[in-house]
C-alpha cells in the first residue's frame, strides 16, 4: 500500500494518512499525525500561501467552537516529495493515466505551490466542506474530500462545482 499518498483509492473512504516510507521528510512537507493549521514549525504548514493559511486558521478557530480540530495531513510539498508520491502512485496503479486521478505532477500540483491542503480527520474535512466557503475554502475534487484550496469568491457566491477528480481539472494539463 502506498503510504503518504494523499489521494490513493485505498484511502478514499477516509482522510489520508501521512505516514511516509521513503526519502522525504519534514523539510519536504511530510507531516506527522497531530499537526494542526497553527503548527508553523512544519514546512507543510509554514510554506502554505499566507491567504490560504489565514483562511484555514479562521476556520479552525470556528471549528473548535463546534468541537472539531482541523489537522493538516498534507500541505506544502517539495517538488521531490511530489515526484515521489507520483512515482509511488504509478507503481500502485500501473499507469501514469490512472495515477493522475490521485496524484498530480510536481509541475501542476497546487501542493508544491502551497495553494492546497489536505485536512483530516474525516469529521474535520466534513466540517470544512460544510463551513469552508464562509472563509473561501473549497473542496476541489469529488474523489478527495480532504483536499481544499482557497477560492475567495466562495465567501459571496459559494464554492464552484468540484471536479470529479484531478484529471478533469484544466490546471493539471500544463
């Protein structure tokens, strides 16, 4: 099983795991269990886009009032870590085409640019899916209920329709 793949089919029923077997470590964006959106000691959090991080922290403060804690299962990732995840997914799924449903390239991944975050546990992701638009946070892919990106217009107009999976996202075709 691919450990650390934040979008693998075997993990689709729950939030992704962040345990990683491979060369990448915390400096590349790997996060241990229990990291929150307030844990700046981890590059996966500290290297997120400032506006995204601000929206996450506002959401986490609100979620805490409902007894929900937002954990970061994955945030910013180095290019090397993203390439490892893609290589692992290709090995697991047997082709680049199938792996692309779950893991983007280093050139297209919004994680590499700090523009995406994977939230866990499943209760936290569900809370953010329901309340995130109030802070501009939207679920982008139907097959990845834990993956959120900042869409500031969502505060006034709601989140745009989610793509079925990353292969439907035009940003992934660069």
